[in-house]
């Protein structure tokens, strides 16, 4: 028996939710269910980059830059959400 696995092409996904309803294995995760996984991916990415810095001072400076990166991402998301509200009107 061939072990087949369906994959969702996220470039084509329109967020309709049908895949959640039809998946016989309940394998499809809602975006909110993926938050812990995505946080862990961010932490692992940061740890991987951290290994390029040798001194404690370099590592601390890098962590501050990464924090600014994620703060910028949060600002982009907040402003996007504000603009999305105008699309509903």
C-alpha cells in the first residue's frame, strides 16, 4: 500500500475552510492552532542565526535586532488589520 499524503498549495488557498471539513484524519490545522508551531519555528530560526555570534555582547545585540524585526512585523500586521476593517464597510 502506498502511503499517500494530501498537500494544500498555500499559494492557491483562498481560506474557504472546506479542507477542514473534508479531511478524514483531522490533519488540517486552523491558523490559530498553528501558533505554537510558528512560534517554535521563529525560536529555532533565531537560535540558528545566534550561532554566528561569538561574544555575549554580539549575541545580545543580535537578540535586540531580532526583537525589532518582530516588532516591525507586528506593526505591519496591526496596520493591515486596521485597513481590513475598511474593506468590510
